[in-house]
């Protein structure tokens, strides 16, 4: 399929939004609540909700809510974020959508965010990757971040406009991509359940589309990996973190070394913080298995 001509004027009919849930009721999700409070105009916007909660919440498959036409997918097998996003992309293709917006459940979305995205996709012809700014509870910028050695480093200024994807990258939530991106670089790696799904995917995107366009806005985001204080939950997240890094780094020897160092540094930090060798043992076990 050929790309949309540069004089095409997009509307919300060209958009599909997808939101991934885990152990959260849709209406309690910060992302859904703030998304539906925004200015979406008079036309219904397609929203695919992928619920990875292990117990079904018994929701209807199709319904309308606060300006959105919802398709609700419950997958109690919890296949991870990559599978959920890829399913949404296939739905977007079937509906002949031109853009897909990714959300996780913990983002507080600025009221005018959708209208800002729509405005800029109509202005920035030829741009296929859009993102925005997400701030933490401490008002520091979470995303985008400087990308070095397979990890993100917080930036001390707010990026805006055309940005080099090799140097600066966003997280998945509030990442807006043209459907053309998936036709050219493929989808998310479904083996990566959560952590590093964005870095691995955007690493492939960056080889084809060198730049993204950043739209500054007051979005807020909760990082469960840094906000969590429950030790058992942190242990579980570290296992997922190491697994994602190992798979993401399996493409080359150098990448594998870099991802291993990222996990090693986190293992040392957590081991000192909680005075346990659990994290070191998880790291070594993960890197001695085949992927």
C-alpha cells in the first residue's frame, strides 16, 4: 500500500487508540479517565482495550463510552504488551486507520493532547513518529530520555520538534505512529513482555525513520519500576526486567553485553538496598539460559 499523499487532511477517523490494562478496571485507569476527559470533538474515536488481567472482568466486546467506540479484548493468558500492541495494529489495518496511539494504564493525559496530535500530523508532512512529554510525580521529565548504552537517562531540558531517534527515545505510552511504520519494520517483539519492548522496537524503527517529532505537553506518568516499594513485587518486576533485556540483546554479542551491564547495575543497586543476593541470582540464572 502506498503512503498517504502529503496533502491528505487527517481527522480522528484516521486514528486508533489502544490501551493495555493489567489488574485494573477500565474506568479506574488513569489513562482512560483522563483520555475521555479530553477534547475529542464530536466524532467517536476507535479505542482498543487489551486487558491482560488473569481473571476475566466480563466486559462486552463492543460498547461506547465518553466519545470512544471501544473494542474490549480480554486475554487471561497475559501475553504481554507486545502481543497486545500488535493485535491493535492488525485491527487498525483492518479498519484502514492511518495512525495508532499507544497507552499504558498509568498515564495522566493532558486535556488537549489528542487535538495536539491531530494538529501536528496535519502539519508535519512526512513525519511518521510522534511523541510527547511525560513528567513524574517529582515534576522531572520521564520521557523522552537520552538513549545511551541500551538505557534511558533523564534529560534536564524539555525537547521539542524534530528529534534524532538514535539519541533520544520515548517510552511506549503516548507514542503515536503511522501504520506505515509497521508495514516497513514489523511489529513489537512478542517475546518481550514488558521492559525494553519500546527500546527494542524503536531500535528497528530508527533504522528506517531517523527522526520523531516531540510535542511538549503536561502529561504525567507513574513508573511502577521506580514507584513500587513492595519487595515481592520488585522481585517479580526484576525477573521480567532481566528477561526482556536478555531477549532484546540476543540479536548481537555487543547488544547482549550492554543489556547485561544494564541488568547488572540494577541488580547491584537492589541487592544493596534490600540486603539480599536474590537479584544477583536472578541475573545469573537469566543469562545462562538460552533465548
